[in-house]
């Protein structure tokens, strides 16, 4: 199974927000850009069916448009939280919310929180046929299982769960997630260790962006063979949309870096400065290891809510794909300098749990956790 959006640079989250019909506040775009949050509980819940006769706990249908959401809470118990048909441990269980699920609170009763959700039930028709009906209902979750968003954190077991793996020409998709037990080793580190490694990082891109300005909607880059590399924007509100920007160049590769923003995707491409041929296309900002043997990109996919890591091998000016993984539980921070190679040969990244990636108001959260990733020898 292919991912819907394999590549979308985190720089392009602003474009995603606009395309999704959301707004943007002024200030730091990485922290203030509003993006589409994950759906609330109704997308995470297991299918709930009325399988238990419990007259003392009748179903409680509600009118969605006339029901006020008082606040949001999150499931902070690692085992998840059972939703019940009444505010009682004896009430029928309708399903289980996974860790991190955001819930819409509509009331409180003692040790229980009332939330609204879509519940699927079996219903008999007059002709005797049974049909499935989904409607909005009031359901209950124990308060002890719930808390605020800042309680949602990555655990070591969350780090290596993947949904997609590409190694060479072989691709595997894991609908429920699969632990990655080779190729990479991931671990949580403290901020002090992260910042110490950051001081050793070096960005190989020379950002001489003022050297090549766009003329209207055209980006024109000179080549050493006397020709020119030209990109023309298509400012169209449909799938033909395209915008190109010059980012800088790499001396050791003799390459231009050009970013592309499209209808629902984006990329960064490196082109040879001699004849303009494409060297590599990658999904986000290119990070080269200090020994220049590897190229890595780490990308937050706001549609699939995954952290996507690409790894390329660099040899004699040629760049070949090695590995691609979509991580299930976390996404990297928006700022380019919060992902880097350390001098020790490890990849470092500031990340957040996917359910704590956006704040309550829809902005990117800056309450980071920190990863160190080691590339293992094959």
C-alpha cells in the first residue's frame, strides 16, 4: 500500500494550512502556523456496537449541533480508556480509546467525564432485517484515565514503530504498526545532550539566495555549459499548482538546491551546476552527514500524521536511495535546524508525539522531546 503523500517538506506546512482552509497567525511560522489536527475520538475509537442488553443504562443520543463542547481532554493512560454507556463501571463497554486520543467533553458526573462520539449500533427494521446505524451519543470515560495534552509523551517503545518501510525496491506497509528492529537504533535523550550535539552540526548548504532572484514567476539558474536551468511557477488553485524557490548550493557536489511546492506535496531537488541534470529528489531539507557519506531528510507529514525519514548513500558525487521509513507515533519539529547530523555520526531531532504535535489552538507545539538515531551497519 502506497502512502498518499510520500513527500511534503515541513517548510510547506504553511501551504498545507492554506490548502486545508485554515488560517495563519503572524510571528514565527513554525510555531504559529495552524494546521489540520488529527480527528477527535471518533476516528480513533474501535467500532462500538450495542451487544449487551442493559435497560438501566440506555443509549443517550444527542443533537450534535445543539451540544456544547466544554473543553477537550486526552487519554493519558498507556492502556487506553474504555468508553461506557453510562457513568458506572457496570455500564456496557462500547469500545476503547487509544493513548493520546482527544475527547470532546460535554459534562461531568462524579468520577466520570461525559463525551460525545459517533456510535455504531445494530438496529432491526420492521421487515426483520438488521442494519447498522451510526449516530451521535453521550458516552462516559473514567476521569482517572484522562488529562491535559502536555501529559502525552513518547515512550521508548513508541520510537521505532513504523507504518511503511522501503529498502531498495522492496516496500512493506504495516496497517497496525511494526517495530523496526534493524537498520536504525532510536533513543530518547535529554535537551542538554541534544544542544551539545547541535553545537557540532554543520549545514553544507551555502544559502546564497540573494544571488538568484525570481523574475516574476520564473526562477532562472545559470549553468557552466552556457545554458540555463529554468523553473516557472503555476499559480493555479488546482492540482497543476507549482511554486519553485532557490535555496542555495553545495560546493562539494557542485549542485543547486531548489524547493518545489505543489498541490498536495513538495520536494527538494539537487541539480548539477554544469549541465543541469537532476542529482536527487528528496522529501524535505537535505542534511548531509559530516563525513558526506549519507544524505538524510526527516519530514512531518500532516496528512498521514507520520514522521518520514529518508536515507541516501553518497559516493563519488552520486546519490542513491537506501532506506525510507514512516514512523507511526512521532513527527519532527518544523524548524530546519532542529534536525541535524552530529559530529559523532548520529542523527538528532526534536520531535513530538503525533497527538501532542499541535496545541489546543492548532499551532505547532514547541514542547519537544529529543531523539538520537544511529544508522546501523547492514
